[in-house]
C-alpha cells in the first residue's frame, strides 16, 4: 500500500514538473486558455523555444491590435503573419482563446468573433514552433490547423506556397492590412505577381513582354503548383522558378516578403544590428511594377523611382499617387492635337492592335478618328508598330524604351515644345517608407472602428520606417544572370551570383596566369569555371581595407546592378587578405584597343552605338539604379565591347569599394583611385563635393575621342600660341567650339577621324561633338545629365551614313 502511495506521489510530481516545463517554455497555449491584449506581460505572449519568434497582440497606435507572429530579435517588430490583418480589435477585453471544442477564436471587446478556425476535434494544445509556424496539435501530436497554410505577405523557410494560398502585400510599411499586390500560382500553373487594384487587375511579373512562359525559363507543364523557400536561402517551384540568396547557407534568419511596393524580396537578419538586409529581389527596376502611379500617372527615375503627371494633367490626390492623375481639360471627340512623350509607354489597354507595319501618320489618324482613343504609342523596331490606347495605366519612362506616347489633348490645352513631366513625388521606392493609405484607429466612444489616424502620427511612423529601409537598400539588391536590361524579373537577378573560394578562382585562372588588363583597382585575369565552362574575368583588388562583412556589403551593392550596357558581376571572393571580383568575360576587350589602334578602323556605326550604349549605362547608374552609383573613372579602358560592339561599362562601384580605410575625398590616395588623368573633371582639383557630373565630364572626353579617333588626353603645342603646351582636348575644343554654332554642318568633316574616309553621318557627328562640348564644361552646373544625353542621342540613332 505504501508503494502505491509513493508511486502516485511520484506520478503527481512528474505531471506537475511536466506542466511547469511547458509554462516555462512559454510556447504553448493549452485548451481552454487565452492570451489577452490587456497588458504587455510576458504571460500574454508565446515565444518559440529557440526564442526566434514571438506571437501575441501587436499594436499600431494606442487602441488597434492585431494577433500576429513576429521575429523576436529584430529591432522593430517584423511581423510575418497576422490572424486578423483587416479587422483589428480593441485593447480592452480582446483575447485569443483555444476553446475546448477545438476551435481557436479571436474576440473583440464585446465578445464578438473577428477571426477563428473551425472546430478541430480532439485538440491538445496550440504551439508556436521554432519555424514560426503556429499550430493546433491533436492529442496524437498531429497538426489539426497551422498558420503556414494561411500566409499573409510573408513566406518563412520551410513554408509552402500552393494553389490554395497566396501572398498579399500590406497596404503600407506600418499598416498590415491587405494591399493590392499578389504573389500566386495562376491558372496556367505559373507563379506570377499581379496588381489587383480598385480599377484594374494587371500581371507584371515575370516579364510581361515575353512571348510565352518558356521565354522566362518557366514551364506550365505541371499540375502540382507548389513552391518552397528552404532554410539555406534557396527557392524552388514546380514551374521551374529557382533562385538562391546572396548569403546562401544555414544559420541565418530569413523571410520572403511581398512588400507594399509590389516587389518580392528576401530579407536576411543581421544579428548584431538586429536589422534586415535584402539578399534577393524579383524586380530590379521598380517602375516595372504595375499600379504604382495610378491612372494616367508615369513612373520614372530621378534618381529614385517617382510618380509624375503628363502635361495638362495633375495629381488626383497628392497624398496618394495610386489614385493617379486627372486631366485639366474636358475631353472632346474632335479638335485635338498630340503631345509627344518620348521614351514613355503605358502598358496594356491597346485597342485594335495589329502587328502589321503602320506609318506614323496612319497611326495618328487612327487615334484622331476614335473618340475612345486617349493616346497612341508608336515604336520603330525595324518597322512601325502602332498601339491605340483607350486607357492609360502602368506608365513608365525610360531611356531604354524605343518609342513614344503621343498624348491626345484638345486644341485648347497647352502645347509644349519641351515636355517636362510635372508633379513628381517619390512613391515607388521601398526605401521611401511612404504611407499611401491611412490605417485605422478605434473610436471607443461609440465602440466602432473609425479608420483615421492622426496624420502627424502616421508621418512620424513613416519617417522611422524610412531610416530602417534606407539602411536595407544601402546594403544590397544584386542584379545578375543571363538576361539583358529588358529582361527584368527573377531572371535579372539569377542564382549565378555567389561567393567563390580563393582556391576555386586560383584553379579557374591557372594560378592567375593570363592577364587581361591592369588598372587602378588591380589586375584582371582570364579564367574558366570548371563547373559550367563559363569564361570569366577575375579582378584581383589591390588596396582594399574592409573586413569580410564590410566587403560583402559593398560587393552586394555592386552585384545587384544589372543593365545590358554594364559588365555583369557574377560573384566575389573574400578570404583573409584576398579580395577578388568575378565578372562576365567580354570577348571584344576594351574600347581603347579598337579606337586607337594603327591597323583597322572602328566604323562609324559602331562608334555611335558605343556612345549611345555608354550613355544609357551611365544614365542607369545615375538615375535608375536602386542605389545611386557614381563611376568616377569613365575612360575607354573601362568600356568593354562584345562581339556586336555593344558597350559594357566595367569597374563601376569600385571607387566606393576601394576607398575604405579613413581616407577623405581630399586625400591624394583617394583622388588617384577615383580618376585617370585626362578624363578627370576639374571638380576633383577644386575639392568640390563629388556628384554624378564628374562622370558626365569623363563621358564628354570619351565621346569626343570617338569622333576624333585620338587620345585627347595627350599633350600638344597650342596651335594658336605656338609655344604653350596644352591637352589635345583643350586644343580640340578651342578649334571647333565656335564652328558648332553654324546652322549647317559643313564644318564637321575636318574634326572627324580621317581614317573613316568620310564614311560617317554628319548629323550624328555634329550632335556628338556638341554633346561632348556640353559635357566637358568647366562649370559642372552647365553639364547635362546622362539621362538627357542618352535621350538626345537615341533620337538621332536612325540617321544614315553620308559620305
């Protein structure tokens, strides 16, 4: 009998200790128990056993609460799942309860149910797992319900997205209500992103201009419709979409989030700073996201993504650009004229589109006689292509776009010779942290929701979010892969970018045997990767002071940049003292080897192509790139040519990468790194703050060298004085500048490379000389932007050679 009592006593102690362990663990909600929003006591939160995730009531403001799961150790509560994202509850008397019937319900202050699960039978408990999955377990340990089956805007490692669920963006950085962007499997079994707004629904990813899904590397020959983001940073989908984060490997907390600006990004948590850095993104050019600027609005870069209204239009609501622009005129069916918006397109809503070639006048007439036509798009891609627009959505302006939109306005509306988009405001960039819709507040007096928070409070939260997101943008956004600038989307940031070991690169280059070139940043070697036989160019950096973390952060900034006129970076190596960068191998070599050689002459068409392509690449760095990049060493040696003489600018971003170690911009060391004599702007010598205009100056020297065919940095005797030694550039400008003011182009021939034997376009040559002179102005305020240079050159691209 005594033995039985002892055993009973032991069993009671065992059960008590087991229960105590569960309480101490703090990750379990037992049947019949509740979490309340009343206090911030630890007893009202569940925390996963490894302390990674916490769930409980999350507040925005004073009296609006959501039941959410968030990362415990991020400096701001980074919410990854919300039960009641569109129905916040009151702080007073609101609670989450695991009922004895197996259902879990969220009740408001008055006992009304705002969210709940179905009755699930033999329930044991609810538990927050180390994966961030909140589950209801049955008595036998199986999952009767799990939050992973109902994602909001975030996918966590090991969580699946299937045909039954999707990601829906939030409205803003601090409003977790459902937004307008969706990431889901479409009916053709392909993962897509779409804008589902109040007025339109529009697919924008993958590449909407691709002829079919296969052109984007996808397949619709699958019926499983399932994708997963694993713990190492790899994503795999049944439609063959794959990507790998830049920091691939175990031991890092990550999340895949469809952000409120419509872009899909992977964030990795920096444990030391408790902040997030972006290690992959789907869309490299933010203006490719549809719906950002609303009806009639146009997204452009200046240098960040901004929304603008076309001429004769104004913002519908300057506090919410998704409402777009409204006309300042009354439409009528007749008495109209057209205003050209160069390099602008509105995607979709084409009326009576035909692939047959159209003349410009025929396209114009088609729009003029159609009362529903608001504008027409016209492209010249070997033949005229006409698009009649009956609605203007998804507007974008880019110097890469080979066409124009002709806006139909009444004759009474203003007609402009120099079209400038008006009403610009930054809204597209995730780093802006702009709240475009106001979240709700609770009106306790009448115990009803009233969706208006004070503007000042929203502004304060927005400013705080700007600080966090700007730091994230500064770290990365790599761009790489096998696509050109027109192939944005997931392929534009493919999984090829990675970290290489020093031994791997040593083997690929045959112990750094074949030298391709020697520059201010280090020696470049040719190599071949053994895994896929890719030919690469490996740059061994010289004087780099960063530790591995700093170097990784800077390289990831460079690696996220992608444009057809920029040499792609495929990876890097950072081991001990070794710092190396791995680039695509551009077979044609640098421009100087073609332009200044004695045997063979670079043709005029190739020269103009190089001038235009280089301008586009620099315009992208200065205006469209997600982080504003100044090259600081533009010269022929840093302009590589592929087999078709398409230019690819190299060494961009390296000035910032190699200037670490406490050197100011006035130091001789930094000045030496950041420029090459003959191409350096006078800004450096005058110790002015360095801006993109230093690149404009260097480009001016290069474009004049393309015309003249000689080094303009060489020193010669002044032709006027006869004894003074000046640079060829000064001599060239002095001789030719006065003649550029003539109305005709008869003067051009004497300043063009004589080796061309007069086989060049006079109009293009005259334009290049005038552009070059404007770029090398000593007063940097008089120099144009690279975007305007690219636009001016593009308008002259189709000129023919006249001997």
